[in-house]
C-alpha cells in the first residue's frame, strides 16, 4: 500500500513539475521580449543585473551577443546535423563521428535495427541526448518520451540563443564513443575568440552533470587556477594530449568566422573526433571562481560593431 501511495505521489509531483515547465515555456514565448527575458533569467541565476550597455565580463558579453549579433552561419554550426557539412568543408570528414541514421520523428526510430550502443541527439538543442551503452538496459518508453518532448520545444524561447530558433528539429543517431574501458570520456573544449583559442577546458563525467569536473588549461597545458561552474579534477592527472597542437589548429579554422565560439573535440586513442560548436557557453550564465576570471575571459571577447 505504501509503495502504491509513493508511486502516486511521485507521478503527481512529476505532473506538477511538467505543468509548471510547460506554462513557463508558454509565458516566456508569448509575453516576454528578448531583452526582458534575458534580464530576468540573468538576475535569477546570477544574483545581479546584467550589463548590456557597456559589458565587460564574459557572461554579460554573451547576453549582448544574443541581442546584437547575428550570423546565419552560426545557426548552421549550432545544428548538430548541418554542422557536419561545415566541418567536412573546413577540416575534413575524417574528424566526424559516424552516424547511423537521421530521424524527423521518434516514430521512425527502430531500436532493433541499431547496434547495441549508440547516442541519440536532438539537432536543435543542447543536452537533450540519450546515451545508450547497452540498448537492453534502457527504459525506451522513458527515453523516447524524452526525445519526443525535445522535438516539440525550441530552446530559443527559454534562453534567447537565436542560433537555435530556425533549426529544423531532428534526431541523429551517432556511434557511441568511449575513452577506454573504465575511463570517463573527456571533452576537450577550446574557447576561441576571433579564431584564436585562448584556453581549454576538459570536462569529465559529461553524462552525469552532478559528477562533472572541469579543469582549465592554457595552450601550453598549464593548469589554470580557476573554475567555471564545476570543481577541478584533483584525484588524477589529466595528461597533455599528444595531438594537442593539432586540436588547437583545428579549433582556429572552425572558429575563424565568429567573434566567439567554443569548439569541442573528443580524443580517442589519438584520434580526434569533432563534438560540437557552441556560441553561448552555458547560455552566458557560468559561475566563475574567482569572480575576476569572468572579466579576464571577457577581455578576450571583442564585441562586433552594433549595426
């Protein structure tokens, strides 16, 4: 009896949470201008007012870019599927992960025809992934329900990251990649400004945000004494990749057209695999420690002339 009551309570709470999210989405979409929503979300998340008139800090400058910068090429690069053509043209298809299929609806996905491990990604969002190491251990009703919801939502309306607004919602199925047995996947992220990488973050446990650690390095692979939203990895040493110089050069090519872009790679047995290009890191609401590092990173970003 207790377990039944508990399940009902959980289901009711889930319903209330989903209802709140849906109502918030409708309100953000229909009743708040871009600037009002940006100011509201920034104040709620960061505990201060965003500076849009004369921004200095990195977080504030990203909010400025949401309102004052536009480049259709950035939309193409934010699309998890279309960016593959951009990467192929700029650095070559040998850096692309293998894909098994592209779907326009969840109903097209036939799990039985897919390999035992793979990753499902929404092409028009951020973080809406189903990471499948063993398809026999996944609750597919829950996973596909998650993807179906993702296809109906447009991230633009809750973040005003305009790069996502006009992306066609699709799902891509990619090859599952892993570092090596019993080792966490490492995500190498190059923060580039006008085509020049300035520093690197290495994220571990990216499949579990509650356990993410993030180390920051300069281009010489010296550990930077700062944090961005996640604590440092202190239990192991993250060695300098043998092909670091190659990843740096590739990030230069892929970011050359933009005032700022974060270019992500995986490095599997010295094979470089492109991850994604991001233009608004953490939607411009990253927690910097020390706080002064926010301004230091902001100094790298020269805002384009406002038209």
